[in-house]
């Protein structure tokens, strides 16, 4: 019985194994499909989990960045406020210091002005003496102006008299020059019109004047030395030579000529050398400069030092005391 039961079991196992071998391909297919569906579900769930995690982490990071931005703005606000308050406090201190210094300077200037005014009025300028001096100067100026006015009038009168004399001389010279216009017994001149009751003053002047005579031209002697032709000669030769006779066909000179004395003076006038010509070659340049300085000192245009000394002399108290008795006289 035992053997029979053992054989039955072995036969059943073998049948089950055969049935499993027959269904092995189907089992493999079912196993593959089941694993495939499980993998697809797992991938879908993985993607969903990744998306949820990315969204959550993004929300958290954005919230953290907003928090950081707010904190940074707060820190910057406090820091800038502190720095601006510090700068404003410094500006306020500087402005207050400048205001105090300006006030102190103004007060110092006032004190100096009062003290200097007092010192000048008491020790430098005597007001009453200066007033007397200025009154004396005004009186003296008025006297000097009157004298100058009289002098100017006298000079003007002299100039007018000279002009009148010059015009009279020119008129007489013209009368002598135009003596040929004098009227004769037969022919009346241009200044003696028959339609006038009395002759013209020029006609009377022509009657009283003599005709202008032409001077003979002085001919230089051929025996004169050539030394007298040198420009440095100051005088013409003193000796008189015989004048040659004029040629027969010589024409009479036309018109008036310049005076011989004026021509000789212009010809033999002395030289006026410049500084460079007047100084010798061997003299140093400093010598010429000293000469120019002496000339400038002799004829000054503006002498401030002398003017200051004059003001100090006349504005000093001693000179005013000396001047006061003279003013009283």
C-alpha cells in the first residue's frame, strides 16, 4: 500500500510538471505583461512625484528669495538712513561753525574799525588843524587860480597881438609884392574902383608901401675851401668874395624867393646827435644808462615817493602848528 501510494504521488507530480511546462510560455507572457504594466504605473507615479516636488521646492525657494529681498531692502533702508543722518549732522555742525566764525569775524572787524578810527583821530590826524589847513589851501588855490586866469588872459592877449602883427606884416608883404597893382593917374587899379566913394584900404596900403626888390643870388667863390661844405660847420665863411657879372642873356627871376639868411641857417644848422652818436665807442653801456636815469630823475613824470613825503609833511601836526600862525596873519 505504501508503494502504491508512493507511485501515485510520483505520477501526479510528473503530470503537474508536464502541465506547467505546457503553460510555461503563457506564464512568461503573463509575467512580462504584469511587470510591464507595473513599470509603466511606477514611471507615471515617479513623474508625478517629481513634478510635485519641483513645484513645492520652487514655491519654497521663491518664498525664501522674497524673504531675503525684503530683509536686504530693510537692511539697506536702515543703513542709508543712518548714513544720511550722520552726513546731515556733520553738515549742520559745519554750517553752525561757519556761522559762528562769520559772526566772530564781523564783530572783530567792528572792534578793529572803532579802534583804528579812534587811534587815527587821536594820534595821527588832528581834525581841527586839518580843517584849518584845508581852508588855507582852498584860499591859496583860489588866489592861484585868479593869478593863473590873469596870466592866461595876458598870454591870450599877447598871442592875439602877435597874430595881428603877423597878419599886418603879411598884409604889408603882400602889398609890397603886389605893388604893380597900384593905380596910376591914367589907369585905375583893381582896388581903386571908380564906383567907390573912397579907395579900398588895400589901395592905401599899396600907396604907402615900397615895391619888393629881388635880392641877388650869392655865388660861392671858387677859391673857398671844401671844408666849409662839411655838415658839421656851424658858420659860413666870413670873408666876402667878388661876385661875378651876370651873363648877358640872363632872364629875370620870377616870383619871390626865400630869404638868404633862412637858407644859410637851414644849411649850416648844428647837428643834434642821438645818444648812440654822442657817446664814444669806448664808453660802457652803464654810463649811458646812468645818464638816462639822471635825466629821468631830473624831469620826473610821476614821483609817488615825493608826493607821499609832501602829504606826510603837510598833514603832520607839527607842520600844521607852524602853518596856523601864518594863516592867522
